[in-house]
């Protein structure tokens, strides 16, 4: 930011990035069960992008998720006058509010060249953190310290020391040793999933190949030792039907071009399910819009949702079907398989936090946009019949609440997966309980009282909201479920959430009993922290003291 001041009308000008384009900053709480103490850290990731910010004093020009805006604030006339001002004038000025004007930064060739040049330093991994070595296999190597990785919705990745949170490396390029990949992964989700049979990690990417016929959906696998390979791939442009022949896609809509947007996916014991929502980005056509408005507002809607299922053992696409109904979403909830040896049928079902309308892609900008999505997310089950090659969509109507939630918990270590040694879910059954960050009951209708938030415990299988936790002027981040190692029920455990108390102006770690959503503990930090997106609970490994 920059500012200029004079005695008559001090003015401050700031250039602000979208919420999703902020500099990557961690909030870490180390809980020592023996001493009952909590240590707090809140460092920036020391990326090249961050170092450029420190050097220039502003966020570098870049292609982002949302728009950049310029905020110009002008203080009331006379607010900087000398101490000789009369008390009456001073009292009058106290009630005058600064004049603020907000303008979107417009496209220019100069900004375009800067954004293109800054691609070489764009390593701002600001969305989530992940442990690619959950069982500590690399810790057996001499002097090897446990690490976690910071991710974003593209290739950039930062590797951090888990004991100290020191940035060990940061890159704007995909990790090396990726076998079988031809092209560049322009999108790689920040929501990887652990295999249900091992500690391997799966993820989904959209890759662009040189001189190819379009983008390719790619399923990736990464081991704890850092080996990455392509499991399977599916071209986004369906092959044309040959003359006098059949392609297998005669009844499916043809893709009209563009790069699909994939935010998350589902993983079961044997399948990866990717719901390619009806949003496309045209890189060359929308290059100006990408710089001016950001990715989310540059996406164009199409009239169908595509569902693709990979078989993990072979990498083969076992279902590729499109449905006429649009399904928009950011986050998956769970994925389960249904098998019937009697009927010789096999199906897989993915549960999403879904939306009927595309306004969700820009719904966090301001009140008018938020009012377009008054109902918030709804649970939606998409069931893929692999035997009949059919897809069914079921929107779940809750009986006792207006859902209005986001950021559903996706990792229930005991309920449906994690890594080796953890229990598998009941056959063919989604988890009973879903914890989510959302609006306080009734406050999301017509966009009213958008700032009233809560943490909710849903039971989508029974179609009810079981419990909630809310406090006036408390603002919650994503809840993280930690299973009780001695528990037996699906909801035996605690929820961890960073909160901000608007009255106290201080952040804290909140601990709730996941069974009844009652407060168990609260650890204040003594400072304010920005809202977090996605995190995780990382149990102590052999080389750590807590």
C-alpha cells in the first residue's frame, strides 16, 4: 500500500487482493497432552511471492482467483488541523466518517506483461496443508525431519518443517519425478485424498499437452517417498463419432472447448470419482478477464455436469457420463461403494456440498452477490451405477434447518478413510455425521445477517441438523475432526476450530466435544489471525516432543 498526506485532506490508497489471493500464512497450535499447554505460531510461508511483496511493499501483479481493487480513503476536511481547533469543531469532526471509494483495477498491457513475468515467482501456496508421509516412513532416514506441504489449486507447493514451520522449499513448478505425465498441470486440486489401503496420496489435475486436442483430466498418485505417477487420464473433449461407427458417446453432449474447473474429488476403496462441474474457462479468449476479474468470475457456465469414475487398480475410466442437471460445488463430503453380488450390480456414490446456481463462484465478494445464494450449500448425492452406466442425482432436503453451510469436514479418520491402520466405513453407507462451518440458523435467508456464523453437526442420512455451536460476534474457521483413539462411535472425538472474537478482537483455538457440540476448551492467542481455509491435525511423530 502507499499513502500521501497533507494537512487539509489526508488520503490513503491501498491495492487489495481477493480473499482467495492473500499471502500464505499459517496458524499452528501445538497441543501437549502431558503439560496441558498450547503453543501458537502464525508465520508467513517464505515463498518467492512473499519475498517480492516484502521488497515492493505490495502484492505482485498476478493472475488470481478474484479481482484486484483500489481503495482510496479521504479523511474529513480539517481532521488533521492543529490543536487550536475549537472543541465544537472537534466534536463535529468526530462524527464525520472518512470517504471511501473502491474501484476495480482495469486491464492494461503493462499489467499483463507484469503478470506474465511474475508467473516465474508465483509459488503462493495459500489454500491447504497436507502430510504426504503420514506414517513417518521418511523419518527413518538419518537426520530426516518430518515435513508437511502447503498447497494451492495449481502446481505451486511449499515444503515446511513440521517441528518448526520453517519454509524448507517453495516452487512454482510441479514436483519432479512425475512418471507418465505429458504436459503441464494447469489445475491441481488443493484437496488430495489418502488411499484407504495405504498411506499413498491421490489427487486430480487438469493438464494441457502441447499440440493436443484439449485439456486432459488426470488422476495422480504420490507415495510417502515422493514418487509421483499418473494412474489414469481422460480427455475432456470426447472423440467424434466415426462415419458409420460408434464412439460410445453418441448420447452425450459434446464439450464446447475451454478448461474445466475441478476443486475437489472423491475416493473410495476402489474408485476415484470426479464431478466436473458445468464451468469452463477459455484461456486465450478470457485472458483480459482473468487479469481484471480473476478466475472465478471469468468462468462460463455450460448446460451439463460430467461425472467420471476411475478404477484405482487399472487406471481405466469405468464411467464417463453427463447429466443435464447443473451441479456446482467446492467441496466433497464422502464417497462410498455399493455392491450386490445377488444382483451383480456395482455402484459408487459421492456426497457433495452442492449448489443449484453458479453464483457461488463469486458469492463471497459483497452483500448483493451473497444475497443471490440465500440457501447456501445443500447435501447432494451423485450415485454412479457402473453396471448400467447411469448416474442419479439426489438433493437432500433437511427436515429441521436451512442448511447454509460450507467447508464440510472431509477427513473422519475413523469414519471413512485416512491412511493405513484406520477403520473403513460400513459397506455402502455414507458417514452419519458431517461437521461444517456455516451461518447461524435463519441468518442466511435473503442474505440477512451474513456475519452471524456457527459450527453445525448434520446427519444427512437422517436429514436433520443434530446440534450447533454459536456465540455472538464469534467468527469460525473450518472445523477439524480429531477421532478419540479409544472411541467406538463415529462421532467420538473433538472438533478444533480457530475463532475470532469480534468484541475482544482476538483469535483463539476452540475445542468442542464432537458428540454434542459443547465447549471443552479455549486457548487465546493474544493476537488477531486471518480467516483460515483448510487445515489438518497432524499427530506427533517419533522425532517430535508434542
